[in-house]
C-alpha cells in the first residue's frame, strides 16, 4: 500500500512540475456540447449569390458561449462532399490537448467528406476568441465564428458595462477559394486582388449595378444583405467584442460620433485607452466599451475601412441602432470615410499604446534563452511567387508533424535545421532583393522545453518597388509578450535595451508594420507542435509560416482520430 501511494505521489508531483509554468485555473467547469454540420450553401451576404461554407446553415457560424474552465465538445460533421476540413480554435492554448488545435498538417489529418470528428478542449481563460477553418483557404469561404469566455460566477472584470455583444469583421470574395489557390500557384502568377466587400457580422453590400454581372446573381433587395444592426439602449454601456477574420485586409473600425475605450486584447486586460477608430488585423480580437450617449432620436453608422492597402473595396457598413428607432432606419448622415489607407503613424501609435492593465500584468522573463530573427520577404521558387522566412518558404508535409514526431516518422519532413537569422549587416530592407530566389522546406524549429524564446519579425520590401506590406502573425498554443515595435531594421545590439519588460501586453496575434519590426517573447512550456504564421490566407498558402516543436516526449498517447493520412494510414481507428 505504501509503495502504491509513493509511486502515485511521484506521478502527481511530476505532473505538477510539467505544467507549473502554464497558468491553468483551478476551476471546475461544465461541459458544453455542440453538434455542427458544415456544408456548402448558396448565400448572398453582400447581395451577390455564391457558395459559402456554413455551420448548421449559418455564416458566421454559431457562437460558443462559455465560462472559464468549461470543457467544449464539438461533434463536427464534414458534409462538404468533395473537400477535407479542419477547424482551429484561435486563441485557445490547448493545454494538454495539442491534437485538438485543429491545424491540418500540423496537429491532425484532415476530416474527410462524410466523416464526423470530435474536438474536446478546455477554455482555460476568460476573453474573446475565434474559430475558423484551417484547411487550404477555406476560412475565406465563410467557415468561422466567435468564442466568448466569461469569468466564473462571482468574479468580475476591472471594467463595468451593462451588455455584452460580439461582432466579426471579414472580407468577402465572389470567386472561389479554388480559383484563388490556382492563381497563386500558377505561372504566370495571378494575385487574388482586393475583396469585393467588407462584411460586418456576415453582412455587407455590393453594388449590384456594377457592369458585367450576370442577371439574377445580385439582388440589392435580398434580406440576407440587410445591414447588420447593433441595437442599443440610450445611456447604457456596451462591451463590444470585435474580432477580425479577414483573409487579406487590415481594417479601421469606428462608430460614428462615439468614442471607444479599449479594455481587452486577445484575452488580456488592457490599460484602458480611448480611440475614435480601432485598427484591427486578421486574427486579432479586442473588447471596447461604448457608451450610448449621443442623440437617441437617430441611428449611427458603424464602418470598417481597408487600411494598409490601396484598395477599391467599399467600406463595410452596419447600423448602430438606438432603441426604439427602427433598426433599418438609415442614419441621416454620410458614413465616415475613415483614415487614409497609407497613414501608418496612427497604426503604429495604437500598437505602442497597448499595455497590460495594472493588476493584471503577467511579468515576462527578463532575459531569453534563444533569439530567432525572421526576415519576411517575397520570393520566387522555380518561377512561382512565394513568401519566405530567411529565404526559406514553408511547405506543409502530408503527415502531420505531431504524429510524425511522436511516432518517430522523421522521414516525413525535412530534418535540416532552419536559419535563426539573416545577413543583417548587408541586407537592404528598403530595396527589392538582389536575388529573390528562395528554397522551400518542411523543416521545423525544435525548442528546448521550458525555455524562453524571442522572435523578431522583420519586415522588408516585396518584389514591387517601394512596397512593404502589413503582416499579422499568429502563434498557436501560446500567448506571447509583445516587448517591442520599431521602424526600419532591427538592431540586435541596441533595440533589446529598449524592450518593455514592465507591462507588455500578452497576445496571440500581432502586426508587423511596413518596413518595421516586432519583437515577441514566449515560453516554450506547452508540449506539442505549434504553427506560427501570417494570418493572411494567401500569404500562409504561399509559404509565410513556420512550426515550433516543444516537449513532445512529455505527451501521452495520441488519439487515433487525428490519424489516417500520409504515413499514418492504418493507424486511424474510428
């Protein structure tokens, strides 16, 4: 009996040590069960009819509403008939469940047409999160939704409000993801172009009088494209949770005549600051407080404008509806035009302004064990246009990394080590590279468990003269401290001296501004294999990403439900 207790005590202590560096609240939550079916349906979110991927007939899909510590079970049936699928739970760290991260090729095999896959994970922190497709470019076909996690009963946030609302901002193309992917992979290269519409909570408006539209495809009176209305009661305060799942566009969001107080970013409380317009990049979430304190006899415009790209996409519009005005009653004013698309200063200033709320600061490690500098460049490989990191463009293998590493199937991906930097002294970030040719690899970065890693994302010129793009980077399985932003070329000797190690915000998605750099710090303390990539669909498709591995040996047996593709054929059991 003593021997039994001793061995089990040792197992318990080992378990505690393993996860001592990962903050998991001691909260016993409830189980929330969802049954979802995804399939193609004809939809007209911007008045133009096209095929969209829906969940239970909806796009955006059903919201997941939960409390901290709850277990989420999603039974997902793939009824797409001819397409595989996977869903990523964006911002959920998947502590102890890395196989349910929902990243095809990294953590699981895809869900085959007709199959049902069960995701099961814990939402361990309060905050605003998202879910979306992570197979090919399916996200931009409408397969996404929101996750709202509240504090346990009896606990409160450091800010107050009367009502809680969520909206998702997205962009919308009329051509299919197949057409786009074919163009991106073709010689000559065919770019996806600018979106046809910006959607606010799945609703936008395309000009049906545009020349060349086939008769019957566009109907401006279709109730599906009636502008989204957010109804508010005068003198009440609203927490508006805003998530962006655009496939390409950076956005500026504003509500006519109303200030917004930013209070949360990617699940972390922010030292409050006031904005008239919120800059938001694909994969980011924010909570803002809005007081309904304007003239209640009328409605107001909510507007989302493309920034960072010289886009001809019209602004997305919704109605901020003061009750009891009719929600379809248009405001008497012209919608706000929004900021200039190429004015980078206010966007940079907002990034700098985001700090952790006093009393909610997670102190970062004061030093790091490893520094990886990642130069983002546009390149060519055998004539194809690609994006690269340190001159290497990322390719997903046919066998998911998590299974390959756990089952020692190391022949399934490139074992060559990836570069930890670039020719800092000689590379000119303001010019087109003298040699734009790159190589492709399915290699990964292996991180020593429980070490602290710094990532420096360095932006540069594309293959077009005087052009540098904004890239939102998202890390799976972790939050990171945003310890610095800068303009120009990162100086590895000087710039780290100016890192914010006092009250940096923690996030899971962050922008890299044109011709600038962003410095992140995170702890490799979550056993698994995790993608880190640009959240612009076409950029990741074209190779702008990497994969991190940490602590694989600490994982138990993998569920067989994630297997069945590549070299895992035969390992899958329903």
